[in-house]
C-alpha cells in the first residue's frame, strides 16, 4: 500500500472528477495542484483557464502559487487576460468551475470572505476573499470544490455566501437566472460528497480509508445525509503519489 497524506489522497481523488478534454476554470490553492496532476495523468487533453487570463492545453512548467503566477503564463497557449476567461464563463463554455473555500454549507454555498459579526470590526475575521469564485460558481456547467473538513468549515449555513451553491434549496439558482448547474462534487480530507437531485442537499458518497461514517458526521455541523450505497474511496497507488509529489516537491500545498 502506498504511503500518503490525507491532503494527497484528497488531491488525487479530486482529480478523478476531471474528465479528459474538459474546460476547467481553476481557482487559487489546491485546485492548481489538482489540475496539474490531472494533466499529468488521465486528462492530458483538458483545457485549463485561470482568472488571471492564462489558457493552457499543456501543464504549467512549474508550480503556481497564485492564479497570476508567471508559471501559468509561461508557454501558455493563450494569454488574453481576465476578460477572455471570465467572458468564456458567461458564455457557458466552462465545463468545470473548480474552487476552494473557508466554509461550505449543506447546500454547497461557500464562504471565502470572512466570519463573525460584521457590525463589530474586532470580532470579524477576514479570509482570502472572493476573487472570481462567484462568477465561476454562477456560470460553470458544474462546480467542483476541495477543502479540509471540520465542524467550523462544514457548517449548516454559511455566515456569508461568497460563492453560490444551491442557495436555500431547489429552484433558487434558476430563479436568479444563473446559467451554471451548481455544485456537483465536494472532496474533503475525510470523504467525497454529492448533492441530492430533489432536495439539493449535500450527502456523503464515499469515506476515505481510516475514516468512518460516524467520524465524518461528527465533523459536520448539521445532520449529514449518507448515501445508502456509500463506499470506501480507493486509495492512491505508489505511482500516483510519486507523480503528485513531483508536482509539489516542497509540500507548499500538500504539507
């Protein structure tokens, strides 16, 4: 069995959600690593967009630290700037909007803005902010999210909605004219989540090796639903881990 970290398992499992040939709009953080890994393994024909305006049909030559990192533009297939990639979103040309966040709730809404009491400055903690995440989740054909899990991050209701999921339930995205399909999959450090077609509520589809349904439910701040067909995630192979560590050799993202 391969020796791996939870962040590595999360990254490799998340990459499996990207299909070869898809147009993937990649957000800052772990999504950059996931996209690079997908390029290097099962999805060599994917197209990678970033908010900074890089468009790539080939993997970046090095690990990018931000969505404006020179590594994303070096030998890129196009560098039209932000207007090009954001316009492609609004035209419905992006298959996967791939983001992270600080909090996620049971309807897939994401908070990357802050937490606390807005009226009391000293009590409010600011996070990284929105960037293009709102546009990505509003217009991408489907949304893929990756984030660590605990009760403070997997909350019943986000304190602030930076990035819309299914908002309060069925029909709410459509009522606001959002063209994207909404959240499709969430991958955490504990398992994999999908969304019920009728209620739009998140449910557990897979649990990671070493985890259990009980542990995962305890790490959610709401009564998490569990698929009757829930399964254990297949662990990564030694070769998969080797490829991933070659992408992030210093552990900048993976720890």
